C-alpha cells in the first residue's frame, strides 16, 4: 500500500473513532439537541470525506464495495451547504455507513 494511502486511512480511522466517542450513549434525538456533538461529528465526517478524496484511485477501485463517492459527496454537502445540513442523514451516516467503513479501513491497516 502506498504511504499516502496509509496516512489517509489512518485519518479516516481516527475520525471514525472520534465520532464513536462523541456519540457514545446517545440516540438520534439527543444528537439533534447537542450542538457541540453535531459540530464535532460533522467536522469528522468532513475529514473522512476529504481523506477519501485523496486515496489513490487504485486503492478505491480495489475496494469497490465501499461507497467512496458517497463519503466524498457528503463532505462537499457539509462544507458548501452548511445551512442545509440534514441532521437525520448525518445520524444515519454515523450509525449505518461508518461501521462498515471502519471495518474496511481497519482491515486495510491490519488493525482488525
């Protein structure tokens, strides 16, 4: 694996771990009430999306089951349309999309 890919995968892993820490023990309604948690989670998803964009095309194409473009598009939406952030979609990303991404990243890094 190229060094750059490893660095970006580590950034993705670290951001996912932070999101898990921020959201531990809360549900969707609590997430919607906690602005600081929202801000932290959204920032980490932005970092994930940016790191995904920087992964080599060979790495992304060798892992076709991971929705790389979805993470990149979500990053763009959060950065450029910050007044239109759908907190329900952010929460679903945390609960449904990040766990398989974490498994993929940990496997690639040999941390699984």
